[in-house]
């Protein structure tokens, strides 16, 4: 397939399991019935609330904490489906909903009046090209901001665990987006990658050097070339991993055991 659009999600999917990648992004096979878990549902609703908060700020309207929590509660109630999986016996849907209220409240209280930076885009779609073959990549940045000459790529996390710094250094999603921003806006000289771990009310900030970003570009191009080679042989093997239980293709997967 020529001119395929790649994204961090599609490339990570390939790293995780080539068969799942083939089903999802090349064959576009319809997924089997799939119901998301409460943690993913919680993450989506918190993201929507942060989107509203910063879109309103960009439009010169500062929502009160009550307004944002009210918005969160409404979208939660409107979208909740009783088939959503509660992965821990001891936690009810109400417990998950309240977690989100706490995440948003802590964040709001720490950053209000939200004048630490200037928001340039919320849920900002980016599109850029890499390597000699001009592979096309797309991505979605939770929030793009500018501060002290740095373009900041912000990402909101609702995970129940906080990764070690070493693991985050290996995470290449926000670095890839930084690379995209530098390509899309030639005036951008410096970028930062900022993860907001909302369950811990903590942020992790990183800055990749130009050399590191160059290396990332090479690695990403190599990964895309590897996918092109898999396409030639059509040998997309199933690779069982910790996310198999959540895979929409497990029913037809030769390696899925349960
Ligand atoms: S169930 Fe696991 S091994 Fe099978 S396709 Fe899905 S991710 Fe790959």
C-alpha cells in the first residue's frame, strides 16, 4: 500500500504484535465485539474535560472548578455503558468516576489561573514527513503550548502507575510529536515533552537534544522500512503480549489461548 499514513499508535501496534497491526491498519478487519475497561473510559472522560478547560481558556473564558467537574460528570453519565469492564472487584463504577474528579480537582488547583504558558492548540492534529522516502506521519497532541521560547508538548495520563524516569526516556511518542512540530513550524528551535501524571498530581518534563531527535528519526524510518518488508512477504506473525486480553482480534488469533 503506497503512501500509507503512519502514527505513533500504528507503529507501536506493529512493535507489539505484527498480526494485530496487519488486521487493524492494513486489512482494516472489523474488530470482534470489544468493550473497553473502566480505566480507559476514565482516561477518555478526563481528556475531554481537559480539552474543554483549555479550549475555553484559549477563548478567554476561565471555567470554574465546579463547571469542569460538572462537565466531566455529565459526559461520564451520558457515555457510561453497563457493559464496561470493571477490572478490579473492589472498585465500582462510582469509584472510578470519583478518581477522575480527584485528578481534575488536583490539576485545577495546582495550575489555576492557568497562566504558566500560552496554549497554541488542544487535541492538535499534526502531520509531517520523515526520511528520504517522505513517509507520512500523523499524530494528535493533547495540548501544544509555548513558554520561554520552548514549544511544549503536553500529555495527560490517568494511569494508576508512575513509570520510572528510565522508562519515560525510552518513550518516543512525545519526542516524535516534537519532531513533527519542528518540521511543521521552522521557527521552532526548542521543544519540551511534558507528561502530567494526574493520579499522582506530578509532572515529568524532558527535553530531547537535536542529536537525540535525529536518532529517533532514523529509528522511526527503519521501523517503517521494516513494515514495508513485512508487507512484501505478508508474514505478519502473532506475538502474544500483556495486552492480548484487550485485543479486538483475539477470537481469530492462532496464538490467543484463553
Ligand atoms: S490476541 Fe495477542 S497475539 Fe493475537 S493478534 Fe491480538 S495482540 Fe496479537
